[in-house]
């Protein structure tokens, strides 16, 4: 699959092309204003998987809704499969499949009935819709449950059905919005295998939003990390990790206060850089971790700061996120979880929108 960095994909090889996308919710009287997207840029080459990575509330779902013509941008341009999402939304809808975070299937219908209905809504003839439904049921390994009500299916099986519904009309571009949230490890692995098959085998362009670091690392040809509606960095997973030299250092202390107090101590240790506190965990980088860690532990002990555990690791996408935003993705998700008003305001604003 292509591994072309952001910004260098030839225009003729682009399935998704976004420039300066801006979206604000809650601009009415008395409403809380939320800048969901703040000049976002991204591109995806044909047949590639673009991973849109960021915490809850970063703007991932808003981006997908605009690209799927379910919401209108305030500013900026976006083209999907060669069509402008504002000027030609009908052509965009015919070219895409969209799998939202929440289930789209009818739990009181069978799996086969759901797929046949989806096919008919997409303009397939009755016989073609039934044939396509049978094909997808086999492909996703749920044919044995085809005539059972979806409410009796497991969570992993139901999620596969959601994806199958998005594929029923053979789209050129598929949007997967947090496709594995809530799935057990086995179901996640099965979904990963299917996503890889769609991109490699079918030549489909896939935009995958996720806050799972291992998912983006495994599946994406290119990762775009977003925070507060902006792109903070982009590139292949390996290239992003290779930008971080040395080892990741983590030290767990007694409590949050101890971790905060440890930051200036660690910053004075030779070879230790990018020091931050995340709860009771101290995070840093070191060119030679095996040498720096003992020195760091000695310095913390001399400062009277109790250490519960310590370790070294090779660079990860979480380290990339930490480098560019000053916090780990886990910490960003925790912070987003406490911003209850933002989620409510945004949901209310989105509910009033009508697709163009």
C-alpha cells in the first residue's frame, strides 16, 4: 500500500483532499461555542488507509461527517473521490461507504434483511441485493447467523454487519469512525484483518478514525494526529516514531504531587529530555536509556521521591503524540471525558444540522 507522506501525494492519485477545514458549533445566542475543526488539512492516496488519530473531542468524527456530507464546513474545501462535498454531495454519497460509531442496523431484523434493505436503498435490484447480502455475510463470517435477529448477535458480529452495510454498494472510499470501540480483543483482531483485506485486496481508500494507538500503528499507511481540531503532525507510523531518537522512560511515583515534583529533578539529569508528568507517572526520553535510567532513579531518591516502578521502551505513537502536544493520548482522553459540557453542546448543535 502507498506510504506517501502528507502533502506529497500527486493530485491524480488522491481520493481524499482536505484544505483549511473549519467547523464551529454553538454560535447561536446563549450557546457555548466549540471550535471542532480549526484549519484542518489532510490527503489520502487511492487504495491507502489513512488513520486519523486523536482523543475524544479532537475533531475526528466532525471531519468524517463533513466528508460524508452529513455536516457542512464553515470554511475550507474538501473533495472525496474527485467530488466537492459541498458543491456535489450526491456524487460523494454514491462514491462512499460510511460506518458510524453507533450501530446502524435494525436489531429487530435479521442480518440478511438488514443487508438486503441497505442494497435496495442504494439502488440495487432485488436479486442483486440478495446476492450481495449473501456475499457479504460469507465474507464477514456471519452467514451462520444470517436469519437470526441482530439483537441476538454478539457485539463483534453486529459491528461486522455495520461494516458490511457500508460496503453493500461497493464504494470507492470507506469511512470507518471508531470501528472497534467496545470490541473484545478477538473481535478487534478480526476487524483489523478485514480492514487490511479491503485496502490491499479491494484497492479501497479507507479513512479510519481511532484513539487506539496499536490500531493506527498496525493498519494505517499514513497517520494524521489531530488535537483540538488541528493537525499536529502527520506521516507514516514508522517515520513519525523514527523522529524520536532514543528510548522512552517512564517512572511511576507515589502520587500526582510526587510526579510533578520529579519533573525539575529529572530535567537536570544529563541525557534526559522531554520530561512531563502524567498523573503519577513521569515520562521522558533519553538517548541512552540504559545509562540514564539508573542516574535518574538515584536523583529521584536523593530528592526524597519514592519510585514504585520504572521502565524503558522504544518510541511509540503515544510518544509521538506526547512530543507534539505535551500530554499522552490517555491523558488527553481523560481530560476529554471530564469536559461533559463540550460533548453535550456539540451533540445538540449537530442534531440541528441537515445534510446538504
